[in-house]
C-alpha cells in the first residue's frame, strides 16, 4: 500500500485542509469538476462529523487503481464515542444537520462505495470511495 | 445521459438559440429540459456542468473569471442536489407508508364494522367519519333476539390516528369476549376499565358510553366512563336535555365503578350520542358552543334518523372547510311508537 496522505482534524479550519488535499488527489486521478465537487462535499461531511462528535480524528486518502476500479478512497478515523445505532444515522431525515440532505446518507449518495465500522466507546472508521468513469 | 433529449448537444443548441433570439420558445424548451432532467434524477450541479461545457463550446474565449465563477456556482449547488435526492427517497418512503396505512385502515373497518340493527319501533341513524385514515372513534350495536334489547356502545380514544385505532380494536375484542348475558351497562364499563387499565399505556385514555334499551319496559339504562354527554330530545316540547352520567375515563384506575342510570323513553323522543369530534368542531380558532350543535341537530331532527345524522355531518363538514380535526361520530335513536 502506498504512503497515505492524511489531514488531522482538530478544529473547524482543518475541514478546509482536508477538502483541499482531497480535491488535489481527485484532480490528479482524473475526476471531472462535478465529481471533484462531490468528493469535496463528502470530505466536508466526514470531517465535520469528526469535529462535532469525536473532537479529533483524521481524514486519509488512498488512491485505488486495480483491475476493476480507478478512484479515490476517503478514510475517516476517530476515537470518539462511536455510533450506537448505525442504521438510524444512515436513515434519511435523521441527520442532525436539520434535514439539509447531507449527513452520512448524503456521503453515501455522493460516493460510489460506503462502509462504516463503529464500536461504542472506541471510535468510528468510515471508508467511502468514488470511481473515475 | 443516454437520452437524446437530455444530452449536451441538445442543451447547447437550446442555449445557442436563446442567446441568438432571446425568445420564449427557447425558454419553454429549457423548462421542458429541466422537467426531463428531474425525471431522470439529474442533480442541479450536473445541469450547471452541462451549462459550463455548452458555454465553453459556444464561446471558446470565455474569460477565466467567468469560467471560475461558474465552477463556484456548481460547488454551491451540490447540497441542493443532495437535498433533492433525499427528498425523492423520502417521497417514495411516504407513498409506501401511505399504502400500508390504507391497508391497515381497511382492516380496521372490517374489524370494527357493526350492523345497524332494524328494530321495530326504533329509527336508528349512525355516522362515524375518521379525521385521518384510521379512526379512534367506535360505535357498536348489540342485539339480543330473545328479549329484543338493544345495546349501544360509543367510545373515543383521546388522541387519534394509528395508536388510537389500535386501542379501539382492543376494546372491540374485549367486548366480544364478554359473556352474552353480560348486558348491564355499569358492569360492561367496569370490565372494560380493567382491560384498558392492564393493557393500554397510562398516557392513553378512552371514554365510553354504554346504553341498553329494553323495549319490554321502554327503559333506557346507561352508564358513562367520562364520555362526552349525549342529549335526550323531548319530541313533544322540541327541546333537548343533557344526558347526565358521570364516571372516570377507562383505564385511569383499576378500581373504578360506574353508576347506572335509567329513564323511560317516550314516543317521538330521541337519544343522541356523540363524540367530542362533534362538540369540538372549530370555526377558525373558535370552538362551537354546545347550543350551536343543538340548533343544527334541531334543524334536522324531524328527518329519518339516518338522514338526520348525515345532514348534521354535512353541515359541520362544510363549516370546518371539509377538514375535520378529530374523528366524528353521531348516533340518533328515535322511539317511533
């Protein structure tokens, strides 16, 4: 596996840093402007979740290039309180953002693949990938 | 975007036409394009992307600032696109729920259906209309072939919708399970009270009136569990009298007892039973007075009972602009001979 570039999320400002790095990677791989914007929005959501609910964590990027896909994977890791009921946070309309259509279901929509592992009291790891078309 | 009408070429030619002619036809076509895009779940950011591409082809020398600003706009549209997709999903979910509720509502209708009995000497009218799809009101007639008595139950769950409807179904089945010879209004309410107390959430209350008419001695005996008082109509004087019967709502305590009252029914007199969906009709912000209800009932009381309850319902339906806030149930029983 390649060296993984990461951005630590400690303050709200770090969300911008994560977006920027993600967008650079996306451009590099060959995503168009619409997908770049979608990836950036997904990064925002994931980074904001870390900032709001876990306090600190990090957003890492991995370039995927195998026989099947070429794309970008975003990995959001924190050691926060974890998510007790994942099905609930994945439900539309549940978002704490006040029904702005974002939240984790929004991330899932913006990306092509989405996976989440969470242990209460230990933390959360979310992996979201998008493929170049 | 496989669809021929949805592609970049089409958008570009529409845009070009508009820029040249500035005419309404092109704008109308843009509207069609936008509708078609929505049908195909195209997000707003994709439309903007198509716009940028079309503009670049039409004007290859587009300044950097314009190009960048359009990309900025695209970025600003992403959340709208997400909200739109969420809306689509929620709309599908809503229609699924709707059809589930319709099935439940028709099940409820079958469960709670009661036959309006034909009893010699009595003219009976009954109407019950839910505010939403499912009703928290309930009425039921019980006849006895041996002694020709008629039992009438009318009940209202405080609250409406599905929880109320579920509680109502329970009431119906408890009543069905009581022994046949158990026709005594106060005993029926006492039994039901224990069932409700044991099985229903303490925050949910049910009011009920149970009456039993015995044609043998022309006596109406009744008891009430906190139910909206009905009326006794004196045919000879054309006047109403409130049927007084006090009692605790069902389910408040398992020790409740219900006092039973009796009265003789004269020829041309009526018993009028209702739920608070009738008395709590609103005109604008104001609840109507009980006197106003009586005026309306008086207006139609000379009609056959079924016609009368339907006319009263229609009157209030119109008054409330065809939007009832609570389930509406009204029963009129007239002694004809």
